[in-house]
C-alpha cells in the first residue's frame, strides 16, 4: 500500500507544489488548508505521516500537533517558514518528530519522510527486559513501565531511550543519536535531540529538573545511568 501523507498548509500554492512532488515520489497525499479540516480528515482517514505548517488559521499547527499526539503516535514533521529557535522548539515540544524550514528542498523532504517511515515500520530490537531503577524497558514489546504502570512514550522517545539503554553508562553524543534514532547521516539539527531528551525526561524521571536516569554529560552528550 502507498504511504499516505496528510499535508496541512493554508497556502494553496504550497500545497499544490509539495503535493505534486510527493505524488511523484509515489505517496498518496491528502490536503488540508486549516487545522480543523486537518483534524477531521485525520479522524476519518488516518495518515501514515503528517506534514504540518505552524501558521494556520483557527487551530494552529502547534495545537494540531498536540491533538494528534493525544490519540496517535503518527510521525509528524513541521514544515514552516518560522525559523526562530523558540518556534522550532515549541513545535517539537508540542509532539512533532522533526521539522523543516521553508523553502523546502524536495530531496531533503523525501529523505526525512523515508527516515521516519523506516523507524515507524521497523520492529523494535529483541532483547531482555532492561531495568533502570524502577523503570522496566521491554525493547521487544515496545513498552516502558514504572511501578507496573505503562508510560505513554512516542515512537521517537522510545527509540531514544532504547538507544541509550543499548550502551548503559556510555555517553552518546548528539550526532550519534541523530544517526541512530532519526537516521540522519549528514543533515539534521541537534536541537531535535535536546528537545526529545526533555520530553523523555518528563515521562521517565521522578523530577525532570534533576534527572537521575537520562543524564547530561556536559560538552559530550547523554547517557543512561542507574543500571
């Protein structure tokens, strides 16, 4: 089955140009010009990947992403003209997996989508249960529990946790994590790593402001400790 992409942008010209590029790549594309239309469309016909602009009339791209994330772990890529760090980080914190700034290069967009789809369709590596303090990570089942309660991690957060758990006590730098979690060999912004580390800590740490599991090693990267 062709990959179904939901393209959300209030600019009809951008929808037309990006839609044409994506269809030429073999994707099935649905389009929405507003946040409300996009959420209704996704509810009726869930997509495999969502591309969302931040500056939408009515329900903006931040809220669209938050609402999608409440009910789905569908891969979300922000595609926006906003280049300010605050806006980029806010989009990622809303639950997006990745972002691109306009104007978008067709080759890079296709590469990002393929990377996300490889992650979405790949099965978790099989392995034993990993215990970190009171966390129980099951790579083969794709679940994390704390005190018997399952934590609601996104695919990206879970893969990030598993990558850190695959090298317990060892520091992984941001380029390594970009490569192993996002699949980027030569492009990608390390802010992706930092924001998703923050989202992961909010779910697995007892006090995210004083992390004890996902620890920063200043100037080097991150490591999982407590194994």
